[in-house]
C-alpha cells in the first residue's frame, strides 16, 4: 500500500460499477471493472447506461459476462500495472471459453487506454477494443465493429461532446445506485503539473454547460438522490454561462444546485488551490448544504519543489488560502494529496512538507511516492530519489497524517450532527450513514429509512468509521 485508503479518494482500489435492472435479465451481460478516481466510477456508470440501451445487463463477475470492460487508471505505475495482470487472467478465461464454443469480448477503457492505445492491442492480443475517455459515446458502434471481427482502437479526442451523446442515467438505474451520486461537471486539465499524466489522458479543460448539469441533477434528485458530488479533474475551474447571461464559476453553480428540491447535500472534488475564488469561498459561508469538507491537494510544502512541480503557488499562499476558507466556514475539515520523493527533493524540502501538514492539520489525506510517468516533464528531471528514501519519507508522512486523522475522528465523539442514511447495516436495526466529513456512521436506529437525514450523537469510533445513536430532541 502506498496510500492511506479511504472511500472517495483518487486511488486505484474502487470496485466494479454495478447497475441492476431486472427488466434486462437473460440478455447479454457486461462486467465493468473500475480502477482510478471518481471520474472513472462515474464514466463506468455512464458506459453501463449506454450498454443497457444495447441490451447488456450488468453483472458483478467476469465469469458470467459476455463483455468485460476494464476502466483503467494511469496515474502511477502501480495503477497501470493492474491492467496487464487483469488482462493475463482474462486471456486464460477467453482460451477456456473458446474450447466450450463461448465468446468473451474484452475492452479497455480509461486513462491507460488513452495513453497507450495501440500498444495495448499489440501487447495483449486478448483485447478486442480500446476506448479513450472522450469516445465512450461511440462504444455501441465500436462493439458492433468488434462483432464483425474487427479490433477497434478509439482514442481520438472526439469533436462532438460525449455528454450530449451518452444516454443520461435512467430512473431505475439511479435508484439502484443509492442516495448519493456523482455528476461530472468538468473534465480534463490545462495545469500541466510536471508529475501528472492527466492533461495527456483526459485532454484539455472542458466545462459542461449549466443547462446540461441542471438537467442531470434534477433527474438524479427525482430518482431519490440526496447527496450530489460534482466531479472534475479541476472541478473549481468549472465555468459557464448562467441563465442570467453572466459568466458563472463553481460558486454560482452551487447556489443554483442548492435550489433543486430533494437535493440536501452538495460536495465537489478535486480542487486546485489556484482556482478557489471568492464566490466559491462565500458559497461555503452561505450554503449549509455544502458539506464542510474540502479536498484541496497541495502535494508538497517546499517552495522549491512546488515550483519544480509547476503548481504555481507557494506553501504560504496555500496556508493563507486555508485561513480564508476557515474564516468563511469554521467547521470545515480538510483533506489533501501529497507526493514524496519528487526529483531533487532534499531532506529539508521534505521537512517543509511535514511542517505544512502540522500547520494545516488535516482530517484525512492521501500520500504517494513519486512515480515517474512516461511523457511527463518530471520523468526527465535529474536527481531522482532512491526508493528506500521515498519509502522512509512516505512512512514518516503517513504516520503524521494518520495521527491527525485519528485525532479528528476522536474529536467527533460526543458531538451531534446530521447523518445521511445510505443503507441497512449488517445487524438488524442497524443502519449505515455518512457524516458531513464522509466517514461511514454506524447507527442503532429503529425506523430510520434510507435517504433520511437524522441527527446523530457519536459515542465511539472505529478505524475509519464512527458509531452513533439517534439524537432524540
Ligand atoms: N487534479 C488533482 C489531482 C489529480 S491526481 C490536483 O490537481 O490535485 C490525484 C493525485 O495523485 C494527485 O493529487 C497526486 O497527489 C497524485 N499523483 C499524480 N501524479 C502522480 C505521480 N506521478 N506520482 C505519484 N503521485 C501522483
Ligand atoms: Fe494533474 Fe496538476 Fe492537473 Fe491536478 S492540476 S490533474 S495534478 S496536472
Ligand atoms: Fe487515474 Fe485517469 Fe483518474 S489517470 S486518477 S483514472 S483521471
């Protein structure tokens, strides 16, 4: 493990995207395996929606699937490697099926698909289809070509807007996914941090238009969604023309989304420190339903390293920004991302990261060893850091971050706050909900219904979860 793993983080551990639509039983089956960030989780759902329209019903195992789609992540070397080990297993499965006269179609989607394209079909003959993130709306046509015996690689950046052409989520599908939902509002990145592949795998920054976002949000609310998380690689760089004809930023969009009946909670992820404008900070001050939890990656504490990373801000800029945000919303908790062992990072630079973490105090954080990515400027820098040094730094950083995370968990004991009930617990009478800070809350609550927001008092903490009782006021 090179990260502290918590739900809702950009990592490569998220599970399969599933939909359940009983009406489509006994049709062809698709298994979608999702790696990577929330954007991939969202994309997998949208791909499943578009395949449902083609008669594919979802399954949660490759064994009974006719089509396996692997939605991949390219962010770190380890993340990419997962693709090839999964393909090795699928090759065996495909060979075994061939003997029984049964077919298996294998598709690769996501960021490795975009970055490696043809290379994947060359290296892994088991693959029938490669689709990059901007061409998912062409999936049905691509599958039709595969059925005719072609091997298809679709990785151009499509000129047409894929969101216009992807079917929007159906009510039944949304219902089966629960009371929380992701909604991509922005995709791609123009920031070119020198360590990062995202600008190459997701293309340049594109914001979805306001009307499209509102329509999708209203549909989700109508299907019972209570908590909406807006997604973007640089979500706070989202901008668009509002119905009032003015240029809107994410702040304005949040005020508008807050008006949708049924939606009770809003979140957004992931933000860049340089795009936290006043309107967005004010939204945190004004909107109770904007959850007091902000993921604001800083990556490093040393100005020299921040410059080499092309983050275009200093450690001090970040601290001052946090102060402004905390002034606007005093109960806000922060999470962040960190990279240790960027080329040229000295002990002193690393100490600056530890100091920044002490200055900020995070409720949660994700930390990674620098992984050189082909084609990024960072990979060509001199003075790469030894793995052993990276390991040691990561351990020290994670020890500090875990301490802060634990302290945050403990600080919630005896506090009362609203919890959104998401599902039934393992024990009868128990429900599992979500705190404003994303921790799962296990509640002994008789009569609570999924989708309810109830006031809960925390009586204890688990490793990553909280244990609470319904507050009777
Ligand atoms: N858009 C977000 C981050 C997207 S990638 C932002 O600007 O912060 C998610 C996280 O993966 C990053 O914040 C970074 O901490 C980590 N990451 C990205 N590239 C990496 C690399 N080459 N090696 C190690 N970690 C990396
Ligand atoms: Fe990657 Fe930087 Fe863009 Fe985030 S802002 S996606 S880290 S290039
Ligand atoms: Fe990975 Fe692509 Fe997301 S590289 S983190 S799946 S944008």
